[in-house]
């Protein structure tokens, strides 16, 4: 019944799962592989006493504490992709060795410290291949059929009294 009322469900393509690569920010390392960064809280307030964790390929590279004004520094890094995270924020950075960074590369890593969670969800919407049980699909079908029959009955009743 549901497929008769909404034929798009019968011919709709199954949603494809696409894994997107995280956005990278280019960072220029200083001589000696020094990465400089700063943790900033919401409203541009500088954040102190945060533990900064630096990982490459899910392996711990360094762990440092942010000092005054939320600043941190890590020595001995090489060019590559790093995940830099604090207690409540993280970012992915492509570090470039000194004098090899593109002109658009930033001179320091900036982490925005935020506990705000933003979710991009459609909410509840059935589609072919979704994990709805047979009972839920039957319930949807019976509900739609009831709406259709009720509408027809109201329209065709010549004497509402």
C-alpha cells in the first residue's frame, strides 16, 4: 500500500555512505620542526591550563600544556598531517617543514575550545534500506491508508449530519 502511494520509495536509490576527509589547515613549522599554537575559548577568550595532544596516524607524538594566553609549542616535528586536540576541541593540520610551506599556510595552529555540539541530521525519515522493522513499515502503511480512507469518506459523504 505504501509503495502505491509513494512510488519513489520503490525506485529510490539506496543512500551511499561517503567518508569525507577532514578539512586540513596548512601550518608552517619554524626551523627545528617547532609548531606554535594557541587555544582560544569561545568569545575570543584565551584558554589556559589545557592539555594539548598531538597525534599522527593515531599515534601519540606529543603532549604539552598550554601556557599563558593559551599558547603552546612543540619541538621536533616533521612535515606531515597531525591531529591537534585539547579537552574540548580538535583540528587537523598539514605541517610543512621550514621554507617549504605554501604562501597560504598559517604561522601557528589555532584551536577553538568549544563544548558546543552541532549535528547535521535529517531527523526521522524512512527510506529503502533504513533499519525500520516490518512492524514499523506496517504501521506507516496502515496510518497512510487510514488518512486516505478518512479523506475519501469525508469528501464523498453528501449529508454530514
